[in-house]
């Protein structure tokens, strides 16, 4: 009897293991929601929609892109953190919600580490220091010289944390005083830059490239340590004398923290496949963003390293959390 009981238990365990292994292959069995912390038309939204098309083609299940903009991404991140951990809700986000917000807000309604299961990085890109085409500044050296000769005279605008922190890093590493002008969004700041109300911006390539290519903006320096593929003739800020300058933007996907390992693994693979799809390639090629995928563990380590970098800049700029 004991032998039979052990055999029955072993069979039951094997059956459960087989059932669990089979589940990811059938997942998803209903529509999936990609929650985006920014408005429709934003870079994150564009990527999410490209991934959604590929995801649907692979699984046969619709993907709903849910734009929950506002409050620096807090609304969207909180919604996913408190959502059902069944794999049907995914946060498609950026460095804003996962590494910048903890240092920009006194109280977060979510924990960027404890409340999420990292799935994979999705892409990354650089920013570019730009001035209006009519600006007298034709190089990074011109900007730095002006800022040093007349502290607080120059202004830079930013409508998201990436641009804000990039501008503050420029000030710190070049030892200059440039006045920060806040905006609700980068497109809004860009409008004022084009109109001459502010002097410069460090802007993401997704937003900046169309204006650079049209001749309305002059690109002075790339924010990454290597020149941007989409702007190969533009030197890096480090090449232009701002030593140690290296900051960009990145996209990544997260599920609620208690999502099962097997479902998370299935989600990750579907997202990796989507990143490598023609739909996503069109987004990457047109925006100067590089496709980039990771394991969950690699994303967690990268996020931690980025948090250390961003906190150093934010604290060094004496930015008071809201």
C-alpha cells in the first residue's frame, strides 16, 4: 500500500508539473493590457503599440494599450503595482517611473523594486543637446563659455525627468549655472525652444530628430559616450569637453510583483520576440532607439545601477522632492 501511495503521489506531482509547464505555452488566453505612463503619441506609447501588434500576431490575443499619463507616471505605475498578478497587465515604462521618481517625489504610491517583477528591457537611446537654428551658439563650448561668463543667464527647458536630469548633469559636469524652466511635457518645452523663449534643451531623439532634420534645431552634442547612429556627425558631449557625461533613456517591461515565474517567463519571451519584430524595427529605425532585451535579473541589476547614477545627479542639483 505504501508503494502504491508513493507511486500515486509521484504521478500527481508529475501531472502538476506537466500542467504547469503547459500553461505558459497556452498563455495568454484572453486580451492583455499594456499600461503606459504617458499620453498617446509619446515615445513610450509608440513603442507599446508596435509591440502590441507583434504580440497579437504571435498569440492571437488582442492587446489593449492603456495610456494613464500624468503625475510623472505615478498613476500608471501604481495601477500595475496594485493590479492582478496574473500576467494580463504589463507596465511598458521608462527610467522615469523606475529610477527617477523615488528621488523626485517625497511619497511614492508604489515601490519601483518591491512592487514589480522585471521582465525585460525593450530599448534604449540617447538624448541630444539642441538650440534653435537661429541661436548664436554653434557648439557646446559656446554654451559653456556663455554660461560661465553670465551665470544664470541661459535657460534650459525640460518636460520629463530624463531631460531635467540630463540638463542638471550638464550643469554639474561643466560647472556652470543654467536656469531650469519646468514644463509639463517635452513637446511643450520644444514649442518654447523653437519660439526662442528658452535657450536650450537636452531632448530625446524621438522628439528631437524631426526638428533637427527639418533644420529648425541645431544639434550640438549627444548625451551618450558613443555617437548616436541616427546623428553620426554630431559629437558627444564628452568629445566636446564635458568629461564623464553619459545619460540616456530606456524602455522596459514589468509585471506585478507576485506574477508567477512561469507566466513571467512566457511574457518575457513574447516581449523579446516583439522587440525583434518588423513592427518594432520600424519604431527603432525612425527614432534612433536601439532594440535591447535582457533577462529579468539583468534588468534588475541595471535598474539598481541607474538608480544610483540618477540619485547622485538629482541630489547634487539640490532638487527638492515634490
